[in-house]
C-alpha cells in the first residue's frame, strides 16, 4: 500500500494540540476548572501537550531536512494515500523513502545503495585517505626563490 503524508494536515494537528494547551491554561487562569484535582492536573497536562508538540515539530524539521524518513510521520490524521483523494494542490505531500527509491532506482542500484554504511547525524566523517608517499629524490621540487625586482 502506498502511503503519503500531508504536511498541512500534520501541522494542523500540532496547532490543535497547542490550542488545547492554551484552553487548559485559560481555564486554569480564570478558575474555570471544576475541581482542585483538575487544577493540579492542568499544569501537567499543558506541559505534556507542549512537549509532544515540540518533539513532533522537531521530527517534521528532520524530515524536511532529509535526516529522517517521512514514513515516521505517518498517522491517520495526515494520511493522503492516493485512494483517499484528500489534500489539495497547495499541500506539500511527503512520500516514504522506500517508496521514492522504488520508483526512482532500478533493482541493481538498490542493492548497491543498501550495502553502503549510513551516515548518522552527529557522527564524525570517515578519515581522509593519506596521500601517497613520494619516492626519495624522485618527487622533490627545487627550492622556491623570491623574484627580484
């Protein structure tokens, strides 16, 4: 099954979560909560909502930078698979890497690509190869002299 992710739907879901945190904060500030238990739970709920929204936005950022597979963002709220015909022309639709590779590369290139080690964020690049050693006397350059004017 082909999956596609609507960036617009994903951001709308995060926006709704932040609005929910704001509603809870407003209710707490105006003493509109029904019990002392709700007043004690409200700050914890607000923090939980905002932490989840922050982490999801970081994940969206990693996907947009090409550091993470868009498949990790897929959820029912952002699903725009071709058979659903949701989303519009202005939306950014993200496709999982495996699906994009299947369409773009022949099978022989897939195997070669999979055998290479993956570069991970934060890892140092592999060391550069040493230049070849020059034989004694054969590769020496004459000393440079300064031009006289």
